[in-house]
């Protein structure tokens, strides 16, 4: 019995069963996430552990894989081949034959590691990083695209290493946004000193004999057995009291001093550095220090002093900036100097701090506040004589010294971009050379007639002005 197409019923039933089987396999593959490829050769990209179905327009009698460890093949119907990626990433090819050993198609298959877990974990931990691309090769994993900050990049690299089964992670991504930090530092210090000193010394002379005291070191003896003794007076003695009666001469030297001192230090260094890099600043100088070497030679090392600053910024999320800051203020101290092979080397009085802090763009923070108050009192006297009720002060030397130091360091970070040089003023932009009349008669350091804008024509009118603290002429 035949149908309308002229085919026997049994043949028609066989065709329908075959079509149903193909439909079931196709539907099952699509539901399982297995791709279906139709064509006559080309390239197939597979992930390790996944599979794909190749559909051919002509019946296939034989299939072959060049590397079974990379990809295996199996015929599931005369017109379909099931390709399964192996666990080993690599490249191979698959060849399909039809009757009479005629090649139907050749497919180049590339199997790469499964990066779906890595991508999923990165999306879960860092949902805002939409510009990151994760790709895999045979022996490594590559991170490309953009991320929001350097700390996030470091965390993503560590997370990727945990899910890459020991494969090296190549970081080819870049950090978006501003990565340059300008740090404004204000170092302010006030140093007050008060000194009160009263030293007494005396020399007595009776005939040819001389006697002297050593209370304050104001007087001394010179000469010896071959020359008569004579008294010497130190330069610190600023007054004396002399009594002479007959053959007795008595002279008292007095060092009476009250001294006030005030030192002001103000430095405002500004540094610019890339995120993760270290910038240094020094406003001061270097002094040589002799260092004894072998064979009696002496080397020279230079030690810096002044206002120094080191900082290492790291740009975080949301415009936050983490900084490692190390400001330092030092000055030469000749009171505590030492002598090395005849060379006087001063000591350094140093105030510094090193810390790590986190600030927002434009925020300020005081990282060092030092208030120091030192009081020194010294009394030197002759035993017994210095304790007499009325005459005791004549045999004593007294010294009172007080030092007060107040230091504060304030830092302010900014995220900055390069500037347009055409719009930046310079200290020399508005300077005009003075004429002979302005310079000799008016005492002006710059001209008043042709300057634009015209300066304030007053002698000695100078000041700090400008965006960067330039000493602009006025």
C-alpha cells in the first residue's frame, strides 16, 4: 500500500521515525547547551568539557579526530557527528568522509579552558566592573579591558589565580579614571627660646701674686715660670667690678644675659605622583660628613637637612586616596657638634613622622602635632662659699633656659589631570624692566608705565601670590 507520495507505508514510517529521532537529538542538545553546526568546514571554538553537534547535508560514513585528547568524535546518525572537547586545551582538526572516500568537510577545533567560573565569581564579588574581559589560552589566563581602581585590579588578579587551576594570570587590563595625585603639604613650626644667665668670676692680685676662680670660666691665667702670670677674660663677660686698695687689687667679672629667640618655619611643598609611585621633596641642603676609611684616608658623605617629604599615593574607589606620608623637618645644631680629624661636624635637630592615612579628594588632615616645652636650670657654686647668706651669690653661676617648639603638618591630596600650559601664569609674566626714573628716583624694582596690568607703584611692594604660590611682582 502506498501513500499519496507514492512511497510504501513501511518506508514512510521509517523516514518519520528517523526525522523524529533527529528532532529529539537536536532538541536534547539545545536543552543541554550543546551547539549545532551546519556547513562544510571551518573553525570550531570549544570550552573544555563542552560538546557540539556537526550536521552534514550528505551521509557520512567515516569521521576522524587528529588528537583524541583534545577532542573526540562520534557519529549519532548518518548526517550528524557529536564532538566532545577533552580536558586538555589545544588545537586539532576533525575530518568527515562520505562514500567512495570523498572528504565532506574539515573542521579546525580549538579547545580552551573553562573560564565561566572565573567570570561568574568576578561578577559576584565585583558587580560594578563591567569593562573587564577574561580570556584563556593554552597555558595562561589573560585579563583585559578596564577596571575602576588599582586596588580592585590587585584583588581581581588574586581571585582569578584561585580559580585558574595553577595557570599564570596575565594582567593586560588598565585602570580607568584619574591616577595622578597632587599632595599639598603645609609644615608650620614656631620655636621660642628664653635664656637667663648670671655668671660671676673674679681675679685677685696682691703684689706679684695672682689668684683666680673658675666659676663661670670668665677669667683664666696665662704665663708660666719664665713669664709673669696675667689674667685673661672671656668674651662672654659683659661687665666687671674692680676694687683696688694699696697693694691688693680685686676684680670681679660678670656675665649677665637675658635672651629671647623666635624661629618661624613655614614650608608648603606640592608634589605630583602616579598611583603606586613614590615622590620626594627636599627644601634645604646637604652638608658634608667626613667618614674615616682604610689606610688613613677620609671619605665624604653628604647628609640632607631642611624640609623633606616622601609620599606614596594609591587611588581607591570612589575618589578615595590612600597615602603613605613621611614629612621631616631638620636643622643643623652646632651646639652638639663633634670633631672628626679636625673637622667640625654639626648634629641635626630633627622632627619627623611617618604614617599611612586615607582621605578623599580635597580633604585635609593634620598628621603631626608636636608641642614641646623644655626647661633647663643650672647652678654652679663653690662648696661652702656659695652657701653663705650674703656673700654666697658672689660665688655662684646660674643659668636658666627654656625652649618651646610647636610643629604641625597638614596634608591635602587632590586627583589631578595635566594642565594646559597656555592658561598657566608664570612669575615673570607681568614683570617690566624699570626705567632710570623709576629705579633711581622712585626706588621701584619694576616699571610702572607699560606694565599690563599696571603694578602698584610703591617701593618694595612684593608678595606671594598666584595659584602655585609664585612671588609675583606687584
